[in-house]
C-alpha cells in the first residue's frame, strides 16, 4: 500500500526505526559535549536549548524524524554559541526576551536561528545522518515563520 508521501507502510516503519536509532546516537553525542537531552511531551515550541542548565529539551509529540531535526537544530545553537566571534556576530543572543525591545535585537535573534539551522546540516553531514531535505526545509521554514510572526507582533515593527 502506497501512502501520500510515496512510501509504503514497510518503508515508513524502516525510516521510523532509522530516526529512532539516530536520535539515540545524537543524544549520546550530546552527552559527550557535556549536555543533557530531555524528551518531553508538549507544544511544538518545547524544543529548546537551556544554556544555563546545559539541557536540550525535545518535544515527543513530533514524529522521530522531526525529533532528530529538532535536536540537530538545538545542537546547531550549541555550535553557534561556542564558535569564535559569537558575541560579535550575535550580540543579542543571550538577552532575556524582555530585553528584546527593538527590531534590531529581534532580527539578531532570527539571524541566530537561521545560523543554527545551517549548523544543523553541517552536524548531520559530519555525523553521516541521512536528511530528507524536503522535510527538513519544511520544518525549518515552519519554525522560522514562528519567529517572523513574533517579530511582526512586537511593538516597534
């Protein structure tokens, strides 16, 4: 039986197993970086990296493939913030949301988000993780659009 995405039930099960295995491997890699990963049920915005606690939270309500992409993205943030020149490139990245009171600062946050998605692809390539670019780009776009909508809602836009 072929479904809308062109994959049979057996193929979908194989990919689900692949991404479940890949998530476990990425979680082990995250530990090697000195970070913890917590899988929790919640809203889509639950995916986040807490730099004070060195804790990445991933939403279990996503299918396994999107969990992998979310963890790659959060690891992208870790990589971006560890990179030389971070505070020069992203001077507003460590501000509390209440301090993001100008368009310039909020655009800076969007720039870091885009950089983290780019780093996610670099990490995937380095770790030989198979990425479905159509699905990855769709998820990236959905996530970035939440930031763009946030930018437009805030005063000063």
